[in-house]
C-alpha cells in the first residue's frame, strides 16, 4: 500500500464501441434529457395547477416525476460533458456524490411505487374509508418516511465506499459512477461491502415489489367480484399507469443489482443502465398522459387557458 499512489479522479470508459459517433450520441442524449425534463415537468405542473388532481394518487405521481427528473439530472449532464471532453474524468468527490444521489433517489423511487400500490389498494378495496386512511397527513408521513428510509439505507454504505483506498487503476467501465464497477477499482477486499450492498438492494427492491404484488393480488380479487364489466374496467383503469411504471421501474434494477454478477458482464450492466437512466424517465410522462384521462383533461384545460391568456394579451385595449 505504501508504494501505491491513491487516485484523485476517475476516468469513464463510456461507450468505446462508438467513439467515432460521440457527437451523435451527445445530440441524442441531449434530446432525450430535454424530453425527460419537459415531460415530467408537465406532469408536476398539471398536478399543481389543477385542484381536481389534488389527490394522494396524483401527489405520488408528481413526486415520482420529480424523482425521475432528479435521477436523470444526476447522471446525464455529466455524461454529456464527458462525451464532448477528451479526458472524460470526474473527481473523486464528484463521483461519490453522483453515486450517493443516484442510489438515494432510486431507493426513494421504489418506496414511492410501493406507497402508490397501497393507495390504489385502499381506493379500490376500502373506498368508504379512503379519505380517512389516505389523508394528507398520511401522504406527508409517507413522503418524509421515504426520504428518511432512503437516507438511512444509502448513507452508511456510501461513506464506506468513499473511504476505500483506490490505487492506480482509475478507469470506470461505465458512463456514470455506478456502485458495482466503482468497487472493482478499490485496492482492498470489498467482499463484505458488496454483500451489504446486495442485501440492501434485495431489501429495497424486493420488499417494495412484494408490497406491490400483494396489494395488486388483493385488488384483482376485489375487481373480479364487481358484477358489471364497465365497473371492472373502470376500477382497473385507475391502476394501469402505476402498473406500467412498476414494470418499467423494476426490470433494470433487478437485472443489475439482484441477479448474481457472474451471470453477466459489466458491458451488459452498462447497456441495461442506459434503459434505466434514459428509457424509464422518458416513457413515464407518456404513460401518465396517454393512459390517464384526468391528466389528459387537465392538459387540454391548461392549453385552453394559455391560449385564452395569450389572446387577452394581444387583444386591442378599449
């Protein structure tokens, strides 16, 4: 250890297979990032603007949209800068900050998805007590609790990674500071830390997924008991957006962090991360808009309001 110099920065390998088309990648990723920002901000603005959407379900949807924007912002701007840079480096502190925020926001996102499934369960299985159970105080405590749980689960492992010695080898086989390729660069045995990470990933992902599966199992039982076809369709339609978000949100992280590492390479890990970082937050607003009539109505009302305001401004006085 005494003969080894500690690194002060890391170098991203990024996408070595397509170095010749980095400008094209930059333009493509920039466009996707703009779509993510605009799409999710539209959802957040719609929920804030329309009092008809001031319900627990849309409160959680707006929070998930905020998390999608935040996660994308943690990763994509730095990726865009390294695509234009010849050095492609990131400082040690910036790398661990990125890693910490990525996993903190991702953990909170999973907890929100579980909270949304509970909200749908109460709305369909216990509608008479929905307002009492899913009060604004409940939403507040769920939100604060989600952030506290995220902080408690993510902070200690993040600090442990930060104080690890990193010697000589400083090339991260990724396009951002993901935990798995980062720990491979440590010049110290990380078996215990990798095990702790795996247990935490397993706990967060599988527990939230288990809650979602159980609640939807009970929801399906209740829906099947509804005598009319229209009643069943109406009840299920309120869950479609959330179910699609669950399918998008869980697939990539389960593949990357739950399936044993020996089953796939870091290059495949990187490819799946592209889906998690880019595809999921890009599709989320479209799922919420295209599959949700209430949001569609709000967007049309906002469009009509903006048109009316614009005409009022340019109308001649008197």
